[in-house]
C-alpha cells in the first residue's frame, strides 16, 4: 500500500502519541509498504528526511516547543500542512490516509477525503476524545463536537489505543473504534534475578498537570523512613515545582532529575529500575507503561481507565486511589518486600507478551488494507 500518515506530532516533536505513530509507520515500512508522513515542522528540524524507510515531511509551522502544543498552534498546523498534504494526494496518489489524533489531524484527513476521494482511517489516542482530558479540553469539545462528529462518521475505519479511549469515543461519536493496544519491541536481555537494593523507582514522561508529578513527591515523602531511590526522566511545566517540593520535603538527595533522554538511554534506565510510578490524572495507553512491562518493572499507577489494560491489580502492580496516603501505602508494601517486588516484576514481563509491536503492526495493516479496499481503491505495494 501507499499510505499517507497525518500526525501533528512526530518524533522528536510530541510525546507518546507521536512515538506510537512513528513505530506504526516504521513497522509498516518494514513490511514493504510506502509511507509518507506530514507532521509539524520547527526551524531546527529538516523540512524533509527519511527515517527508517519513512519519508517524513515537516512543513513550517508556528509551533514553539517540541513537548507542548497549544490549540492555536494546532490550528496553524492544519493551515500549513494542508497544501503539502493535498499535493501528495494528487501527485503520489496514496491508497489510504492514516490520521493519528482525531483533533486536530482528523480534520485534515476529512478535508483531503472530500477533495480527492481517498479514504482515511482515524486513530484516537486520548486528549483528542471528549472526556479524555476533561480539565483541558471539555470547553473546547463543547464548541467543536458538531464539527468533529462528521469526521468520525466519514472515516473508512477507526481505531483507539485502549479500551478506555474506545469507550469514550463511542460515547461521544456513536462510532465504535477497533481497539489496537499500543505496543513496543520486546527486550532481548534476560531480566535481573533480584530487585535493586535499595529498590529504584522511576517516573517517565512530561511533567505536566496531566501526569501530576507533585503527587509522586508527596507520596514518597511519606515513606522517607524506607530505603529507596527515585529517578525522573522527562521535563515540563511542573519540573521546577517538583524540585522545590522535593527540597521542602527533605528527600531531594534521593531523587535524580535526568531530563529528556534518548531512546537508548531510556531503555537502559528502565532495565536498571524496579518500579514505574504513574500518578497521572488521565492516560490513554501510555507507551512508558508498555516499555516498563517489557523491562519487567512493577507498576504502581492511578486507578484510571487508561491503565487498566497494563496493570493486573495485585499481579504485576497496583491501581491506587489518587491520594498521597494511598500511594504511600502501596509503595510501602512493595518497597519493604523484595519477594513481592520480584513476583510483580516477573508478572509484568509475562504480560508484555500482549503488547508485541509486530502484532500491533499486523492489526493496523489489516485495518488500513480493508478500509482502502472497501472504498474501491486499488492497492499498490
């Protein structure tokens, strides 16, 4: 197939959703399909490049930061990406369009479909669905919902990255997306036979309101009597507040703030850790959580819908009410019991079999091919 991928975030721009889009595109390219991606550009990035057999186009945009994107910047991306995407549709003639994020990218796919007849497939991640990140997007969706519903209904097919996201999408649009869980490549190294002494706890991701990193500091302060170390990989608007709170709670000397790291360094840190701590308000299906499964980490996360697909409570981790007291109680139970910690880690490694990237690529390939054929498009390989 010839596949045009639309995604307003694509590495190094964006977070987990962009990384998922890249892994899917690269996996499809390895299977012999031709992929062109249109995403946001920034001054320090090339306008065109080939990354792992994927032809990536980054038309100029007004985005100011790699890690965050405002609503006006999303709208400007649609404006700057429209002409290059239309040119690719008319000159290259893709068989199918794959749009990651219903908002904003789905609007671009919808417009291209109206102009060229090329069908499109939507993939919803979380914040692009009403109810996914309510404190940030509820007001926006009340205004946009009449415009968004036709985008869902005109799609040749729709997918969602978790059961939770699929349920939200069905409630909002009346369309039932197929669930294709996020995946990652298996880790070949054998897991460590025993946890670290002391156990090493890890937090990974954007330090934003959605991730609620201050809750992690407050919970860890309540178990300062135990022996543990904590590492934070990532950065964001709450990074400085997190550091200030750690100093105020007298636990700063046990915490390492590593900032953003490259993929290989993140893999090494995961392999050397024991527990992934996720205090998020909302999650779709976090890539960090899946990577933690593959590396055999116990996962302690908020009791929210997006984590139910990766945490079997009491088996490979725990789902916890979002209070410092609840998190400290669970962490105390795990940190103080090496046998329990090792059992949780082994169960995570076993559960990781459900998130093999190769299987997820096959799922996307099936959806994209069926959607293109259903609309009478001739597939080319």
